[in-house]
């Protein structure tokens, strides 16, 4: 039965993807990307996985998840397709604007990459150096180091700027910036976070340089990148547990012999199935949060020195504790476990407002996706809009931690490209400056 659900789910997503791609001819349009991410997050483990993210999967709870996911996808799709304002959704070619920056923009990018590299170096030094981080690869992450994470994001902004400028002589700097940014994540073996800056580069190239089409996926350089990523996906789990670093050779042999398990762990890292199944099965009218997780986000800017009992911004700690048998109502700070399992968008909507949250939240997300996509069309080759689009489509989660992280990324980008760099907006039909 679960295999049948997986097949129906795959066919449904394929149909929505095909219809959208046929209209847009854009692989990275919001709905095409949304369908791909939904498939990645649910399909691999829906068919035959019996246990995911502390949750036992069976026909009953997977059926519930299957129904609610279809409802959410349909709401997002209709939110994207339906126009609220008269004339909304029409072609915006006639109003297209060309965003230009001053000639020193590449030096702004160099400065951003340098700042991001320094932040990551200080993070490594602050946490005891490479040796300590390697031994704590699984558990260290960026706990208590949010300011380093903030400043390291400047490197991503610099990389996107250089990609958008489309200058071959900048390629070495882009590679250096990429290495500086992903290095801490590589040694901490966070595969999803290593892939993220590569996705920024793909988005910047796609929207600022040359649109990527399906036939382009067979180009040698794309295949080479895919092979490198697959190698990383297989090798990364070798040192995920403390003590494996010292037996690298044996671990490598074991990894080669168990490639199937390694690939499965990759899909497990991206999977939303287990946690969403838990949310749909255990949250109800008696324990919905009713928006209380927003209080955690509102407290985020307050320094802990001024607010001793400040709740964690990461509301995923409440989900983790509930999955381990302890229900805690936000914004309480009293919980036995400090681990976190972040909510998905639909999981957070359901945990706060039930099925009404899926209907309304899904529709509003579709509307947001459409507005962002048309903003891209109106502002071609603008790295600021590209980053905002990527953050909202890929990173934004309707949870306190997701909203705060997304706002920080957008704020950093706004500071660099809207305040620090001198921007001009020029009409595509005129040479007159019409903007800042």
C-alpha cells in the first residue's frame, strides 16, 4: 500500500512539474523547484522505510501524511496560479528593469569573501582548532556561534556577485570563496550545508548569466560536478562518529562496501517524512501551538545578557522533545532535551493551526513564490533579487528559527547590495536612471 502511495505521489509531482515547465521553460521556477524538493524529501523513504526520525512508519500514519501532503501541494499550486489583484500574473517584459552597480562591485565581492573567510577561521579557532572539530564533527555545528554564521554568509553574497558579473578571471576567486565558506561544514560533515552554496552558484548562473535547460544537464562540466558531489555524499559519513577519524582506512573500506547504506543516509538527512508523519499523528486541537512559536522569533534580537530566560530561537527543540515523549508548550525554556528537529513548512503550519494552517499557509506560500518569481523577471541579473529568491524558495521555513535565519540572510544581502554598493535601476526601454 505504501508503495502505491509513493507511485501516486511521484506521478502527481511529475504532472505538476511537467505542466509548470511546459509553461515557463524554467527548471528553477518556483513550482518546478518545489516539486523537486517535495520528491527528494518524501519519496525515497515513503515506499519501504519502516522507521524515520524517531517515528515508526505504518500504513495508517503514512496514509495521513500522504493526504495532507497532497492537500498542501495543491494549495501551494493554486496560490501560485491564482491572481489576487487585477492584471497580476501578466507578462512583465514591458516593465523590465536593468539593475546596475558601480564598477567597484567586484571589489565589494572580494571584501565580502574575505570577511566570510575570516569569520570561519575565527570560528575554527574559537572551538579549539581543526583537531577538536574533527573529533566533535557530529555534535558541534554552530551551537553558540550564530555571529560567526552571520558574518560567514558575507562570503556567499560575494560569490553570487562574482557569478552574476560573468567574468572568467573571477573564477579562481569564486572557487577560493567557495572553499573558505564550506570548509567548516566539510570538516563537520554537514552534507546539506555543503551543497547549499553550490545551489547559490547555480541560481546565480541561471538567472544572471545563462538559463540552464534540461539538455544542459548532460554537459561534461555539469556531469563532473555531479560526480564530485556523489563522491562527497559517499565519503562524508566515514568520520561522522567520534573515533572514526583514526581508522580512516577501515572506514573507507566499509563505506565502499556499504554504498547503499551511505546513499540511504543521504536521503535520510534530507527526509521530512518521519517528522511530518509524527506532527500529523500527534498534534490536535488540544495541543496545537496556535502561533506561540512566533514568541521565540520575537525574542531573538534581545541579548541573552538582558533576558536571562530568553527562549531558544530554534523551535525545533519542542518537536524533538515531543518526539521523545515530552510535550513542551512554547515559549517555555523547561525541557529535558536540548536537541532539535526543525519543523518543515507544512509541519509548522499544522502544529500551530491544524489543517486550516495547511490550506491558508499553502495558498499564501504559492502567492509569495509567484511574487518573487515576477520580481526576478522585472529585475534580471540582479544578485540581490536572486539571493532573496533562493532564500525564500529553498531556505525559508515557517518556524521561528527558519524565519530568523532567512531574515538574517536577506538583511546581510540588503546591506551589501542596497546600502553599501551604489545601485542604479535603468529602464530596459530607456537609458534614464529611474531608481536609486
